[in-house]
């Protein structure tokens, strides 16, 4: 495996872990990581806006 492929796999696994552990949506856990020069510059998770009822509370 080349170095770039290893980094791609690392960041995909990181996004997957973030979605599983931190996503606030019961039906679809999603996360993304934007990476530049092998460093994360942004991380995003799905969920409801602050102060609203989450889908997890509905179940």
C-alpha cells in the first residue's frame, strides 16, 4: 500500500468512528473529515440544531 492510500484509510476510519460515537441522529449516523496535507481542517457530524428535540429522544 502506498502512503496516500494509508492516509485515506486512516481518515475514513476516523470519520466512521466519529459517526458511531458522536452523531446525534438515531437513523443515520454520518460524519465527514476534510483533510489537507495529511491534517484535518474540518470535521462535521449530522444531528439536529441546538435546542431542538433530537431524533434519539423520539424513540
